[in-house]
C-alpha cells in the first residue's frame, strides 16, 4: 500500500465463529452460570436475604452453610469476571473494526444503547436485579480508555476501586445522622407536636430508604405479598426500585467498581491473559496467587459479617471491604483456573459446553430471569419466600444443566442465540443471517 493511501474498508459485522477466542467464550460461560448461583437468592427471596441469611432462607446449618459457601466463592466474583469480559470485548471489537479500516465508535455506541434498552426492559418488566443497563452505561465511559496501555489501565483502576468503599462509608454516616433526626421527629410526633414541611418530607423519604436498606418484618411481608401477586402487582412494586437503582447505582458503585473491572479486563486482554496466550506456569501462578490471597479474605468476610449479625450499617462502613478486595483476587483465581484448563486441553468436552453458554450469554442470562421469576413469582408457581436457601441450589443446578445441553444444541443449528441475533441486527441496522444452513 502506498504511503498516505487509505486503508481499504471492510463492511462492519458481527464476529464469525471462526474468529472467536474459545478461552473468552469459556470464561464468559463460566461467569454467566456463576452469577446465577448468587442471583437465585434475589429470585427466590426478599432482597435483604441476599446479604443477610438470618432474615429468610433458613438458619439451619445447611442453609447458613450454603450462604457461607456462595459468599466465599461466588459473591461479587463472577460478576467481576463478567465486567472484565465487557472490557475485553470492547478491546476486541474496536481493534477488529480499526483493523478493517472502520470507525468503531458509531457501532459500539449503538450496540451499548441497544443493550441499555434491553436492560431497561429486563429490569422493569422481568426482574429488578438487572445488570445490563449499568454495564452498558459504564461501557460507554470505558470506551474512552480503549487505547491506553495495560499498565495505565491498571493504575487508573487502582485509583477507582477505593472510591466505592469510601462512598459507602459516607453513606453509612449519612444514614446514621438521618436515623438520629428521625428518632427526634418521631418523638415530637408522639408528644403531639406538629412537624414542618421539611421534617415531614424527611420522615417520608427515610421510610422509603429504610424499607430498602433495613426492612422490618412489615416491609418484608409487603415485598413477599407483592411478588406473590399478579404480574401487574410485581411490575408496579419494583418500578420505583429499578428507577432508584438505575439512578444511584452508577454513582455509588458502577463507575468505581464496574468501571475498574472493565479497565482491568481491557488490560488483561491486551496482555494476552484472557486469550490463553500465556504459559501454563503463568496461569498456575495467577490462579494460586488469586486463591491464596483472596480466599482468606472472603472467608474472613463471611465470618466477620456473621459475628456482627449482618448489620447493614456495619456492612456499609467496613464489613464489606474484605469481600470487596477478596472477590477481585478470587476472580483472578477463577480466571487462572479456566485459562489453565484451556491451555492444557483438559475437560475439553465440558469446557466446550461452557463456551457455547458463553456465546449465548445474553440469551442465557435473560433466560435465568424468565424461568426463575416464573417459578418463584405469583403469576407462575408462586414459590417466592418458601424455598430454603440450600434447596434453591437444586434450581440452580437444573438451570445450569439445561443450558449446558441447550446452548450447544442451539449453536449447531444457528449462528447466534435469539437475543444475540436481535441485538446484533439492531446494532448493524439489518437482519443477520441466523441459520447456519443459510450461509
């Protein structure tokens, strides 16, 4: 090519199966199924039971043991891997577009906007624990860093990560101050005094905030009643919760934690860590360092929270820090293990099934919500709040087994999962070829 000549442009389009990194697909499949292990608590019980096993789900040894096991190995670990894979996908997609001579920004931003729309539909109409809206939003910000060197990305991530615990500590201080004011105002009302407009509004706002953060038995009964009601009851109840999460979660948590994980994922992608390009010795050390440093922290976190009766204010002030840090290290251990298995060629048939799940990650993630809300909510089987924590893992095992069978079956017939097809077709403004036989 002559100097100064334009690079020939290829038409933009989704990645073909032959262009995919099997290691990324396997890791994505492991991540999406690992996320389900924690999400089952939010499908089956009131939200507070996710972090406080004493409130619901059974306090017998097998039920508390289930919480301890999932907290140590799963809580925040696989969702961190998923965020890292978002960053890796950003590097991969934009890099391939630039190699074709295309401008990646319009397609990437359109892709994220459609993902936000899917996330909003998911959150408001299917399940309130959606992460797609947040990840799509943070992914747009992460795009600005796509050309940074791995070392720079890791340094920026290290500056971002402490912000979420700092903000949580500040939130705890604010909540304690508000609780003091509320106690004073309620005492005034009990004495027959009238409150001014500002004081009355604070009491009203606090009632909403408290019901979400520190629900009492009546709040939990109301939540159970709502989710055991009709479909319209469920949608009406969760709409303000989803709106609040979409407004505040990016500020308190998303930019700092999710953004940092995406930047780390971008760095690991550029360093060849996520594409199984490093040595067996490297992945062995990566895995061992992650587990040997992270697991003691997450085990301490579980014991420490139990010792403090899972006090939500303690969790905000300091109780969440051990798992916040440890979960990143354990996530590295999980990544090292998957890459080591891929590198050595072990468990190939099983891991290829995880890869198929990963290629259909969006479809499988949304399938979790459709299937399990139908199982637990009132418009389905109505099992909400009635299944012990340990028994919830039976549902998890059933869904995982089905998706490990269904995903390879589907991909022998079609190029994409159904939601992936819809997402890609909307992103590229034209229907994508779906059937393999039609190619």
